[in-house]
């Protein structure tokens, strides 16, 4: 049987919701999906920032894109986000649950509120986004759910208990939902990026310990470039990944291979 080739990656006519889509890897993935033809809802805490990205996607790729401002950790606002996409596009084919934050420091130097804030956004917010969209995907008999994990959901790193704990939960969420949703034609996978120079990581970029880590632990000995997250996102959002679910796609320059 001949392979359909690059058409497998075509997202023309698909509708994607990307949380945390106005910055960093979320912005990059939204642009990647738009480059493959997807229409998008860009969710952000800041409406102006989300609208700027939506305008950019429409201008650069000729797709339809709208912005939504809300808190992913709010059940009502999560439901409203998905409803906004349904009202505008009539369906949601793809969810990238990307919104997340980080709090660094030793465990006895972090407050309970800081830990809870990370868990609320990185875990509860991801779970709520999935919970809001899944009933609609079930009715359609189709869906692609991509959770933003991390290499720190797979390996440890000192002074990262909130973030690593949250991403470990996301990794298990992807595996569990992959099993739970398979019967409905919905796949769920996690992308686990390594060190990308996102706004979250800019504060530690010039730290000597960080520089030694990049050279010593990352096989490619460099930070990831934003566009390098786009290929995995397009793959998992497309029909090319139709036999992939409950899996982790590691994009870390060879960090976890060591």
C-alpha cells in the first residue's frame, strides 16, 4: 500500500486549542500547527498577548485564529475556553495543554502556596482542559490531546520539587488518558521537552551551573531552539500519529539518553 507521505501531516480544516499559547513553547507550537493549516484558539492569561499571537498566525499562515483570556485552573473558565472554540469553529480536534509555571528553590525555601500554585496550573489546569474538551471529542469520535510534560517528569533535578512533581503527574496523566480514551478514537500523548530557552528559563541562562549542565548533560550541548518543538507537535496533532497513544515524545537534545 503506498504511503500518503507528507499529507499525513496536513492539518487543514482541523481546529486546535493551545493553552499558554501566547509565549514560549506554546507560541511556537501554535505557529507550527498553523503552518500545517490548523485554525486555532490561543489561550492566555493576557488577552492582548493572546490576540497578538492570533493576529500573527492569521497574517503569516492565512488560517483563522482567535484569542481567549482565562485561568486554566478555573473549571468555569476552562469550560468557557472550549465553548469559545466551539462557538467560533464548530469543533475542537486538537488540544495542546501547555500552560505551566515553575518555582525553583530548595524544599525548605519554598512556601506551601508556591507549591500549590505550580500544581494548580501544571496539573489541575491540564486535567481541567482535558475534562472540558473530551466530551466533545467523544461525540466526534476523534481527538488529538497533547500534554506538555518535561524531562523533569522522567528524571530528577535538585531544587525543582514543585515543577518535577507536577510534570511527573502530567506524564502519568498522558499514559492513563491514552488508555482511557483509545476506544473513542482519541489519542493522548505527552511532549517532554528538555532545556529550551523559554521566558521561564531566561533567568538562569547565564548561571555558571546551568552552563555546565547544558554542556555536561545535554548530548547536543546547547539549548533547544523554539522551532524544534514544532515538528513533534505537528506529528502528534496529525494523522501521522494515528497509532501513537499513551506515549512520551522526548525532545531534549539527548539529556535523558545518558
